């Protein structure tokens, strides 16, 4: 992905900046005339997993034009240890250093890898509904930032505009109460690891809706969808399978601003191409996901999701993520 204002949206997801997100209120139900059969009702509950659970995670940001594709793929492994603590769960999150799959890493992307160290170890307090309520080791994260900050200055000299903006933003973010917690909501991984599906009953013949936000999909612009969840055929016993789809929510998404950001991203990818401004009504937005969860523990077994925004036969941008639970070692 090029070093650009649009690339900064990928940085926002990687390192986090506060933004409004949808809450964890119970979903609303509506009849589903297109249900694909009868499945056993499901009510998922998050349980402690003292032995831990591990995931292989692959995600990518991709930009496309006719005849040109740019993709940045990030791979990482994550281990969770989950204990019951009063009415909440205490989740110890440990991530191996991420790997960027790209032929030549830009200096910008090397900075992203360095900043990922801030989130390699987290202690989270999670509600029974699956919402992250607090980051319990904020002091440790701030200490890590001091070390990373010194390394940033050593590499760049600290005088360039990008480094100055980045350091000032993170200094402010880690200083303000609640900002570190808010930043986690910008890493789409956490939204798929802990979706809004717990402590609720789901039945065949219904769809269950909520507003779903993907913050900073473009720099400064969130994408909002009306998400619908339905039960799907599980692939194995003791699994709960879910299918999720989203329709664009024009009341919450500033489509005119998204169109301008899309045009700016297109010009960065193909600066010599001539094209008229994109009208908001020409935008194609799509979101879909599938998930299988362990009925006994409530934790995901596998998740695959895609969020796309673009114009037919023109510029398009996609975020993709896949989580796979690893066998216990």
C-alpha cells in the first residue's frame, strides 16, 4: 500500500485512533422469508478457557484498478488465556510479531510493524456480552510506547512531519483515559473475535439486525452497514454457524465524503489516469462474513469476512480477514 493519506487509514486500524462505533445492545429480530432450513436454536455464552485458545490470523488491504492490484497482507498468531473474574472475563492476549507479505516494505510499513509492538500483550476485561470493557495493563502499554518512541526517533531523526504527527497523536492517545480502549475498536480483528452474539437467543426463520461500523475505512471516514445475522448449517457437531451480511447505511455514512476519499485514493494509485469525480450514488459498498463458534466455550472456531467499497469497473478497496482456531498443543 502506498505511503499516503489513504495508507494512514490502514495505520489507524493497525495502531488505533478513537472513533464512534456501534454498541453491544441486543440485536433486533425480524422474520426471514429466505431462511435456508431449520437449525437448532442457539444461545452462545462466553466461558473461561484456562488452558487458552490460539488463532492464526490473516488479513489484507487491497486496492484495485483495471489492470492493477496492490495488496498488503498481514499474518500473525494470537494466544488467549481466559479466566473468570467476578462477573467478567479476564483475557490475557498475546500476539506474535506480525509478518507483512509484500515484496518490498516501505519505510511507512516498517513503522507499522514497529508500532504493532504496542498491542502484542494486553490484559482485557470482557463483559458476558463479549464487549471489551477495560484495558487492565495500560501502564505497561505506555511503557512500551516510550521504548518504541525512542526507536522511531532513532530511525527517522524525529524531525519529519509524519513522525511528528504520529508521535503527537500517540502521546495524546495514551495520555487520555479511555483512549487506549477506544483504539482497540479500530482493530477489526477484535470485532470479529468478540462479536455481538453472546447472551442472545437465535432461531431459524429470523434475521437479527444491528448497526455495524468499520471505522476509518478511508482516512477520516467510517463505513456503516445495517448488519443482518442468521443461523447457517454447522459443519460439525457442537458448533454454531452464523452468516452475516450488511447493506450500506446512508443515514450514518457520509457517502459524498467517501466518494471524495475514493477519488483521492485512486489518484494516488494511478496519478496519470484521468477520471471524472465519483458521484455518491455510484458507490458499491458490501460486507459479508461467516463464522463458526464452539457451542461449549462460545469462542470462535473460524471467521472469514470481507468489507468492500468501490465503483463498478473502476477503483475498489477491500479489507479481508480470516481467523482459524489452532489445535491445542
